[in-house]
């Protein structure tokens, strides 16, 4: 593996161990030329996957890009990183093991929404709002119809004209980890 800092060809593996969910091998590497340190991940790739974008363009599936879009949706939310890693791995494996070597960006978006729905309501709404682009106001209405009551009840959705609350209310993300629900005043 070439050094990302100086381009030296002979980096050495210092340490090698499974990632948190054991779906990857994490290797810490050091470059003898410049002393640079970096980490690589070795993952199972069931097959080469091609993403068909809405524009009609085809690009290779990029797990890191999937991870980044999920990270953006989860920004400042208190969700266990291990669960996020499992979500990304799960979606990737599902896509890779599907019958097709090609998957639409829409199918990926649906898979992410499905996954986030079970992980964190706020992240789900954030992702859905970007993904669906809310080109039609009706989409947003439908979405709020399914989530609205629950979120309003937990003070997640702001009242009209109110700033979005700081994500300090852990109670919204916590229930699945067995913490007691916040008492209502
Ligand atoms: Zn180097």
C-alpha cells in the first residue's frame, strides 16, 4: 500500500485487528520513508456493484460515500457508532447480494431511509428531506403524517417560526438502548 503522504511504496503494517463489528480488518500502517501513519480497512466485497444515477450516469458503488451521507444525517445525534457501522455494512451487503450487478441510486436511498427509520427518527427526517428533495410538498406532508405525532410529542419538531432545537434531548435517541424514557413535566 502506497503512502498517502509521500507516495513511498513500502509502508509497513504495525497492527492488524478486526473492526468493532468484525466485518473488516483494520490495519495500522507506517511509512519508513516519511514516518507517516495511516489506517486501512480490508472488507469483503461480494461483487462489483455499479450505481445507476438519476442522470443516467453509471458510477462504481462507493461504501465511503454511503457512510458519509449517513454520517451527515446523524450529525450531533447520539447514536452508537457500532450500530451505524452495522447499518452501513448491512446496506452494502444487501445491495451486493441482490440479483443485479447494478443498483439505482433510488434503491440505495430507500435502503438508507429504511435503516435510519429504525435507528434515529431525526436522522431519518433529515435524510428523507434531502433525499426526496421535497419537490412536492405532499411528500413532506406524507412523511410528517407517519412520524409527526411521535416527533411533536417528543419536542423534536419545532413549532412554526421556532429555531430547530439543539440536539441535547438524548431521550429521543435513547429508548432502544434501554435507558428510561424521559419523564414528562
Ligand atoms: Zn511516506
